[in-house]
C-alpha cells in the first residue's frame, strides 16, 4: 500500500488522504456505535480514544463512509439479534474486502 494508506485500524478499513481527520471521525464513530454497546464498553472506548488514539492520530486524514456503515449496523440491531447482525456484517465485510483488494 502507498503512503497515507493503511489497512485496518479503529478508524476504518482503509485510512487514506481525504477530508475527514481521524479525530473527527472517531468522535462520530463512537456516537454511531454507542447505542448498541454496553455502557462499560463505551467508557472503555472513550478512555482508549482520549488516552491513546486521539493523541496520536486525531489529525490523520481518513475515509468518511465508514460512519454510515456503523449507523446501519446500529439500525440492524433494532430488528435483528446480535448473531444475525454479525452474519450480515461478515458478508458485507467480505464483499468490501474483496472490492478493496481488487481495486
């Protein structure tokens, strides 16, 4: 992968140069996933963001559409059990990974 691209990480599948800094994204990400998490998990993520991730990566530019995926997953949790949402996401993730490898 070229400079400015990194597979994986908390800030999405692919970090690359674009308009949204990781810090802005991370705050929106936590807001998007918090409704389906236990309060202790939200607190743990908040601590990790504040103490480790944001000090290092807050200004790093990254992909923006990942938030829409997280919001979609939270909406799926309104209608489906965790196991079903995990299976739906696994199929989605596999498809997106294949697409990113291909081009």
